[in-house]
C-alpha cells in the first residue's frame, strides 16, 4: 500500500515546528518521485513547506537521507532543512523546507539556449563540489553497497555482463552488437582510473530547483545516494537530459562546468550513459505501460549509432 496523505496528521506534524500553523492548501508534486511528496501552504506563520510520505520499511533510508541533508547543509550545499520526521499509522512523514524557484527541468525545456547552457554549467559545477567532499560513513546504498574502487570495478563488470545478456536475448542484433563493442571499450578504460566519491545517483534536473537565470538554489532526493565512480553520476545526467529534453549538444556545458578534461573521460561518461539506458530498459521489460520508454530508448540508440 502506498502512503496516504492526511491533512489532519500533516497539520499536527507541522505544528511541532510551527505550533500555531494551519494548512491553507496543498498540492502533490508530479508523479515519478519515489515517495509521495506535497507542497503545503500554511498560515501562522505564512509559509510553504514540503511533506514527504514513506513506507515504514523505508525508514532506514529516510534517516540516511536526513543525515546527508544535515551533512551537506553544514558544508553550504543548497539542500532543504528538515523540520521533523515521525511515524504514524504504519507510514512515515517528513516535513522539510520548501525552496522558492522553478523545477530545473521545466525551466530548461522552456528556456532559450543561453539559459539552458548556464543551467547545465551550474549543475556540473555543483556535482563537482559534491564529488569533492569526504565520504561519510552513513553514505550507504540500501541495496548496492560498494566500499572501494576495486569493488566498484567488479560490480560494474558484472552489470555489463548482465545487461549484455539481456540485450542479446531481447533486443535487435544491431543493438546488441553495438552495445557489446561500446562496453568492451568502456571496461578497458574503466580499469585505468576510478575517482571514488559520494554519488548522488539520481542527479538530474527534476531533482533541482533553480532561478529563472539558471542558478541552482535547491538539490533534492538523495534516496539512492551511494559511493562509486564520479563519472557514473555524469553518465546518468547525460541520459536524463537526452531522455527528457531530446538534447545532446548542450550537454558539453555540463561537462565544462564539471571540469571534464579529455576525450577518454568523455568515453567513460558515455559508457555509463549507455549502461543506465540498458539498466532502465531491463528493469521495465515486459511492462506494457512503459512501451513509450522503449520507443524513446530505441530512438536514442539509433541516434548514438549514427553519431559513431
């Protein structure tokens, strides 16, 4: 059962931080978030907060995310303040700060190229900052805990093997042959150097709040945070930009902001881009409601193959 929103319970939880608060209105953010999340307007004081609901079994992961927010906040990252976290009626509720601004993906898709480029450059700079911090003990993935560079390489090799098997059994031969060659090159490069860092592991524009000028003022959703190769985060970002915006050209500005220095590094990032594409394809395989995603993935692969 998915967590259910209760105005009464939400109001009582908000009143732990703002004792006289009353809810004026509330709206659920768009579908697609791991946990149901609501924008809540209150009075006494006049303020907007965010409420995230979660299943009891996700409590450990939520606590980890709260620790991450606290850790990053102390290091001046634009993450939300947590007002409270509580359990009621077999579900959890977190009350957190609301950032004023626009969803970065929505801004990106409606903006001229100059703003798009600025936003991507700033996103790259912020990710670089994240990757430079010391990895705290609690930065642990709930399923895929990787503890070292050596473990990361081994885990990635296993992923490539698993996804190539899937591609061979389910995708057109042209895609399998292409992916096999690409991943062979990718793994050869991967053995040379792995910058082992704290990963966001879901770093894309939908998880950012921005000003109209493309300045990132909010970074959200660390539910999947784990440790690993820095370029894996960038590869996922490249996938999401192309998937939601049909945009390859402007991604160079993300790379510029991050400080990617050479073609070898770009090839590693491209390998992670393809790896994430196949991972998503495999994860939703056989589910008819996701046929539109398969069509997009086929188109993306066709485009990449033409660019080779």
